[in-house]
């Protein structure tokens, strides 16, 4: 195994780690957006019913 092979293996490993962490960030971002939307909907529903 030459140095070039070692670099390619390391690059693949780092790319996979970056891809995995990127997906984690996306999941947590989507979850926080869903929570924000639920809060907004609850507030809007309360406001609509409060005016009646």
C-alpha cells in the first residue's frame, strides 16, 4: 500500500464522516423547524379562539 492509497483511504473516511455529520445536522434542523411550526400553530389557534 503506497502513500497515495493511504491518502485516498483517509479522504474517503473523512468524506463519510462529513456526510454522516451533515445528515445529523439536517435531522436536528428539521426537528427544530417542526417544533417551531407546532408552536406557531398552537399560538395562532389560541389567538383565533380568543377573539371569538
